[in-house]
């Protein structure tokens, strides 16, 4: 059933695992096929990429 934005309710799904805002930084290069560890802060803070379905 579409929600008020016209999207299906099951389109994105939900995950109960916690997510940190800093995980966005390495996720974007990863989705673009680039190396997320090329970012100094990602290396220094051992930040992980968000799980993407």
C-alpha cells in the first residue's frame, strides 16, 4: 500500500542495528566504487561502511 509520499511501505525496510552519522562519510565513496579508507578520518576512527541492501 502506498504511503502519503506515494511510496510503498515495504520499499526501504528497517534494520534494528544502530547507525552512527559518521558512517555516512565512508558509505558514499563505497557506493560510488571508490575506496572509503582513502579518507583520513575513516582510517583514524576505524569507521565502518553502512550496510546497504
